[in-house]
């Protein structure tokens, strides 16, 4: 009897100790922002057993996720690691640690575990099988609930609560500590750690109004100059006429080069689109990442290779054949075998060839001009469009001031940043969302199950 009583007592003591240990290791974490990085940070922290409060200023979570990929949401890219990092434009090495913790395939498996079937399309782009971004949001909300995260909508954060970091000594110890936030209504919420995943400046209608940059500056962080990126361009045709006459023209399998003063700044191959204001489409958006910060240095020429599969010699043979076959056709009709209908009047204007001139009347010099314009069709890029149309923000909080494995500030203890607010960005194709997933996960898992104070 005495032995059994002692065993029961020991079990009670062990249970009490285990509960006490869990209580000691459970941190109170506040996540600001219910976008991709914020939700992933909250899920990761919740799965580690922390008490997580997620604050979102909008009336619903994932507002920017909802509109990405034209409502389909390119959630990540299924390429190999080296291929992935070759598509990161700014500070790729900073991502090594967080990507190692949470890779593209980790994200793929995570979404499928949360009842979201996926598919891989051209360029290793990963989409929900349903082609509905709303299903991505549902999967993330399910994961938030499973991780016991408390999320609050229509609840913005006004500022961070910063105090002196008196708990540590040494030259490298941060002088400040973040111990909570002040909500828009003035309520103070205390926390052991705060994760700011507020997005950048792109698509401000989704709530990305630059709050994270302001808080970072107030905490002593350096924020680089900010530019709209993955963004269309205002443009005019080579002769100064409006692009409106080509509005709606989609060109597939073309090569593009962006050139200033004879120097190539960016190039790509794929699809592009003419709009009423200029040019857009996948290759234009990707190339914009490499030139957006230098637009104030002068006008950029966009050179479009309309027949990239043909060398100039091969194209000349093709032109000769088309001119022979259409010897009695007027050029405005003959060129329909080579170019989209909307493009023909512009090509004739660029080359100085009369629309009524017949194929048999075309001179060698005119054919040479036609060849040149086919391989080097020019558009003048005037400026990028605004943040309202940019997919991401270029620039952000200096990664030199952020711990790459935890996303914690080196200047403020207990303050973490994740996602677009950081100075890291990639090309189109699911890379920027993966940056959000990886940095969010790293921030959520920071502390390894222990309180920061």
C-alpha cells in the first residue's frame, strides 16, 4: 500500500513538473500581419506550443494572397535548390538558413497535408489544383486553427513597445527589447516576442502601407530606398506614338532585352503584353526587377526579338520565301503569315514600307529593314508604374541587421521581421511567396521553445 501511494505521489509530481516545464517554455508571441509570412510565422510558433496572437488590420486574412497569380496563387516553385537561388535577385545568401529550415518542398508537403492538392505547371510553378487562391487561404486558416493560434481581424497595430534591454550584458547585446505592441485603439498587448510581417508598399489596398518600415526605422534599423518591382512600364513606341494601338496584343515566345546607351541591363524569354499605357506580362515584370532602381538614370529601350528561334540568316530566307509566295499581295496582307494583325501597321511604319506595296516590289534594303525590326523591335520605356500595380517592393530592412536563422533583429531583442518587409526579392514564378514562407517559418520557430526573457 505504501509503495502504491508513493508511486501515485511520484506520478502527480512528474505531471506537475511537466506542466510547469511547459508553462516555463511557453512564450507569448504576437504576429503582426495576416499575409503569407505572418500566417506561416504564427503557425510555426503555435506548433511549437507558444501562445500566439495574430493581428490583421483587414477584414480577412490573406488579402494579397487572394489576388496573386490573377487569383490562382503561384504558391512556390518546384525547382531544385540551386535553380531556386538563381532566381533570387537581392541578398540570396541571407535566405540559405531559413530555406534550409523550410524549403519549397516543405511548403508543398505542408499544403497538401492541410487538404490542398497541388499541381506543377510550366517553369516548375506550383498552383492549387483548383486554381483558386481562396483554397490556399483556407488551408492556412485550417493550419492556424490546428496550431491553436488566436487571430484578430480589423485589428491594426499602431506601434511597438520598446524598452531598455536590461536582462543582458556585453558589447553585442542589443540595447533595446520589444515587449509588445499598442493596438490602434490604444490597448497595450505584452509579449515575449513580436514578429512584424507587415508586407511592403505594393498593392496598398491589401493593407501594405509601410508600417513595418516605419517601426524598423524607429528601432534604429536601416531601410534602403524602396521601389516598385515586378511591375509594368509606361512606354511609347519607337516613333513616340502611343502603345494604345497595340493594346491587348499578347506576344508569346519572344526574347526581350532592356538596353540603355547600348548596355544590356536585363533580358528574358517568354510572354509579354501591350497595354493602353505601355507593356506588361511575365518577361516584362521579371526584367523590371533589374532596372527599377535605375529608371531615373535615363530612358531604357526595350528590344523585342519577335522570332527568337530563327537566326538573322534563317529569318532572311523565311522573308524571301514569304515575299515570293505573296508576290502579288499587298504588304499589309502578306505580313499576316509573320506577325499578329495589330502589329502589321506598326511594322510597316517602322520600316517605311507602303502598306499597298506588293511582295515582288520589295527591295533588298526594305527586306533588310524588315528583318532588323523583326529581331530588334523597339519600345521606349519611360517609367515604372506605381506601387499600386507592383507585385512586390524592392528594397527594405537591411538584412545585415537581421539574424538569418531566426529573423530576429540584431538591434532589438525579441523583435523579428519576416517577408516582403526585408530587403530580399526574387523573380516571378513562386519565388517571392517562398521567401515569405521560409522567413516566416524561421521567425515562428525562433527561440527553440524557450522564452526570450
